[in-house]
């Protein structure tokens, strides 16, 4: 007993030391010593002493260094992880709770721990937590699968899952599905606490449908149902939630104060998130009544309930909302500097929180919500001239760029994690890709649905197993981000299109940043018409009236590129909305801008930091995937064969013909650091994902599950930069998917490519790349060279401006094809011929 107590006291001392460390700092060295705790002791602390690890659970689990070796230890360790996850959830630490539930899940599956109900103790709470971080699609899939395994006779558990599923539907924007699910179930239930819970969730669903009368009706029914019982534990939390809902609907302080009283008295050391939510409701009521001091006090109380770990960033949308509330009240109190501070903090926290989401739909919905915060910040800056300083322009640029490409950055981070994953994960990736191949190869609707269901289930299992919450990278540095804008060699323009169609531009001017607001709401519509008129299916619009084109192009140049310096040749553009697909290099002043500038397009300037595959490199080879002949109605691509001949003659090229294209050869080509060159048709579809039409269709869905290590992709095909618009993300295009695979340079096209010009530009690009080792410069030089030699007709931008560079300006060298072997063989043969000729000649003289 004394020895056990000594070990426990020693452990507490160790844990105290760990908890004193900065919780934001990652531990670089953990001694691999034998743990001072037994498995029983670990399980006891995990369940009953959460104060020992709440401050830094990652450090705690590493410090104890437990290595289970038998079934008993596996079971004890799995339960310990579950207890940690549960207590972290009770403390409101959503991020770490998810992380530890996922640890427990993967450990229990790997070790085949039988004496633990995975569905009840792991998957059910995990699905509820995914709703908290707005990863609703994943939550829905998990809960729907769980409901298939649990009998309705298991009443409490079944009804709990029904309630969680309804919440997931609500926050996934499917309130009607939630209403149908709950109404059907409630009608079959007798009076019970579970019925009360479902009634309140039904109230929330009607609130989301803006049906105030129905929402109030079901909320009051829920409260009446709760008040029939002696409440304790979770049922008190449910009741407090119903009271808070009543307060929200009726702008009533009394009920929310009652809810807070219940939570504080019954849960003094836990339920911090629920307390924060109640304070947020109270703060919103006070702000609505313009009671600014009270509103600020309650937003601050909500914020403080998230500060159990004393971290600046808490990955929870309720925390973001508390910061936003502090920003709004500061604005109304005319404390403008404080308002800017809180808005920036809210956007930073929102960015980090959104990186937890793996569902594309949920990501895009949150992009839209974030734009509302950004609109408020920009308007705050515009309305207050006294704060229009360099520091606040830096904040504007930082926040605008944080609002863009969040899904793309998430995909880059996940893709990087897959590269270093274990074989089990890599096998799952290959299986998902194989199913997408089958899906893309069939036109049968029923078969497509069956395969899509298989893919959905496998992707959910994969997301649970990939340990994303352990490896997610969401800590961009503002100071590091801003350094590049001091460059004297490059110009940077960041664009933001407002909801009212006006536009904000933040750009680098000398060693300062400048801000410009374009109030003309017709500019965006004019831009759409300009692209459609001159850069679509025909060159005729330009040919019929070049002067009209020059006038319009000059107008966009002056509006979109204010104060463009002639001293800065490289222009990096962070695009938004309808600006995607506009060839800036074809804009015009006294000449086309391409004559003086090199252009690079980006979804966000954050890609400079998040794309990690950017070290200067020299590619020894080009991997060439091509197809020139196609079934009708698609036309053959005559230029492709000539392009293949040109590349193979001049450079060391691995040409993979259609008959040799399969999953194995394509996977091998993508997995090495060769330049990737693809020449084929691209098929765009309003319903299905875009795809490259090689020997078989390779869709964007397939491409996401390849490992791609190339520093440069050249997409010599039409429309590879085009696709369906995604909010704050650009377009769902082939080009964007390669960026999501951490490819730092992608060359793609916006519209149908002219065969002859495509050949010339491709050839010119690779020649220039050998000289400059810069894809950005090489493409611009190839265009300039083409224009200098082109006929009057082909100087029309329709011919040459369709091909563009997207990337971070990395260096990519290219080795020439080596003819040394042929030279040596030729030299030997020549020497032999000379020798034989001389010998014959001397023999004749002798004779």
C-alpha cells in the first residue's frame, strides 16, 4: 500500500510539472522510461481525477508512457482513454475530447478489446461532439449506422441517438428532416424525460425554419414535461437547455438566469460549455436591448467559461461567438481598437476551429458564415478613418486571407498526413480510389448509388482511423505571413467581393499596404460579361472590334490593379468569386500586361505557408500522361501526338500511352518528384465531378486519393482551371485538386485551347523553364515570345491567355535529355569507319 501511494504521489508531482508548461507548446522530447503508474492507477486517475490532466491531456498521456501487453492491460487502457475523453467533454474541451475518443476507438479496434461497448461508450458521444465542431455530415453517417445496430426496444439509448441525429440534421441545414424524424417519434411516446428532450430539439428545428409559433409551442411542452419529474444529472442539463431555448425565443432574462442557477449549483466544476451557451443567450438579449455594459459583461462570462485551460484559442464555435459578441459590443460602445482586436481574434479562432471539419459541405457552409464576420470587420474599418493605419490594414489583409481557401488548406493538411500514415490507412485510401474508379466508369444510376453508399461508409471509417485530430495543423503565424509583403520584387493584390457586389482590395504599395473599396456594384457584372464575351468559345468578339476590347480591358486594369508599379515584375493575386477565370495578363494599358509582368494566381496568400512542398528542385524527368483519340462526339486532339514527340525528343520523358495507363502506372508517376504533364480532354459536368479523360476517366474524386509529390503539374487540356464555383474557395476544378495535394505550381487552362498555339506555348514554356527554373516566369516568357512572333490574328488574347499559372512561385529545374550515349556510339562508329577506310586505302597503295 505504501509503495502504491508513493508511486501515486510521485506521478502527481510529475503531472504537476507537465501542467506548468505552456499548453500551446509541443513537447519535443519525452523520455521512453517505464511508467510509474500501473494500469489500474491510470484508469482510476482517468475516471476520478480529471484535474490531473485537464490542463494538458497530451502531455499527460505521453508522460505516463503506458505500453499495454495483454488483454487485461488493453481493456484497462481503453477504458482509461474513454474516461479521459468523457471528462474532457464535461469540462467543455471539445477538441481534446474528440481526440481521445478517437484514440480509444482506434486502440479498441486495433487490439480487439471485446469488453467495451464501442457503440455506446465511444461512437455515440463522438458523433455528438462532431456536431459541436460542425462536422455534421460525419455525425449523421455515424448515428445512422448506429441506429441500424440498436433495437428500438433499447429505449433510452435509441431515443438518445434519435435526438442526436435530429440535432445533426438541424445543424446540417436539414431542419425538415429533423422535424419529420422527431414528430414521428414523439407521437409514439408516453410522458417521459426522453420525450421532453425530443420536444425541445423539435422546437430548435422549427426555430431554424423561422416558425416562431411552432418553436414556442414545442419548447413550452418540453419545459412542462421536464417539470413533472425530480431532475438530476443529465436531465438537469436538458432542462436548463430548454429554459435557455425559451429565453432565446422570448427574449426573456428570467428563464436563462434560472438555467444558469441550475448549472452553477448542480455542476460547479463542469458543464462549462453549457454555462457559456446560457451566458451567450443572456448577452444577446442585453445587446438586443442596447444594454451594452450588461451585454459585454455576459459575453465576457461566456468567454471565461472556456478558459479552463487558459488558452487564447479554443476550438469551439461558441467561443468564437463569445469573441464576436465582445467585438460587437465594443463597436457599439465606440471602443474601435478593442472591436478590431476582438473581430480579428474571432476570425483567427474560427479559422482554427473550421480546420477540424472533414466534410466538404460543412466547410463550405461555414465559409459563408465567416464572410458575415469579415463584412462587419471591413465595414468597421471603412467607417472609422481614425483607425485606417498600416497596422489595421495588415489586420484586414490577414483576416481576408484567413477567410479564403479554408477547405483547400484542410485538404492540404490531411493529404500531408496521409503521406506518412501507416499501411492500413494507405490501403483504405487505395480502396476508396478503386471505388471511385468504378463509380466514374458506370452510367447505371442504381450501380452508382450502390457504389456511392459504399464510398460514404468507407470514408467515414477512414476519417475515424486517420487520426486527423492528432495531426491537424492550424496555427498560421501573422508575423510570418506579413513578411512577404515587404518584398521589393513582387506585388501582391488581395480581393474580397462583398455580398452587395462591391469589392475591397488590399495591396502592397512600396513598403506599406493600401486599401481600396470599389463601390461600383456593376463592376462584377461587367466582369462576368467581359469574360463571357471574350474568353469562351470563340475569338470573334475581339476580332470584330479590338478597340472595344482594349477600352474594357483598360477599365479593369485601372480598377483591379491600382498603383501597379513598373518596378515589380512578379504579381501575385489572391482571388475571390467572379475574379476566378479572368486572365489578368490579357488586361491592357498601352500594351498587354503580359508584356511587362508575370502573374500568379492563388486561392489565398496563406498557401505560401501551408504548401510545404516548395523547396527548390531539379526534376530529372517529365512523366507524360496523354490521349489523342476519343469516341464521338468528342473530337480527336491532333496536337497531342506532336506534343508527345516534342517532349520526348528534347527532354528525358516517361511517356505513358493510353494502353499502359492503369492505377499502378499512374500511381507510380504521381509518387515521384517528376514534372507531371497531362494532355487529354477535360470533361466538365454540372452534376458529376470534373475528370481527365485519359484511358479511363480520372475524376477530381479519384485525384484526392493519390499520393502526389511533383513540384509542377502542367495540364495541357481545355478547361482544367474551370468548374463549379465554391464559396471562398475558387472553383471545383482539376487544377484546384492538384493544389490540395500540396503541389506548389499548377499550369492550367480556362477555356477551349487552340491546338497550334497550345503547342507553341508548351514548347516555349519548357525551353524557358530550363533557363529560369521558375514556372511562373517561364510561362510569361513563353507568352511574350509567342506574341513577338504571332500574326495579328493570333495576338488576340483568346489564343494565348487561356493558359495560366497558379502557385507560390517555387523553383523547378529541368534537365535536358542526355544524348551522350548516342554521341559516344556515333564517335566509335565514325572512328571505326575512318580506321577501316584508311586500312583499305593503304592496302590498295601497297598493291
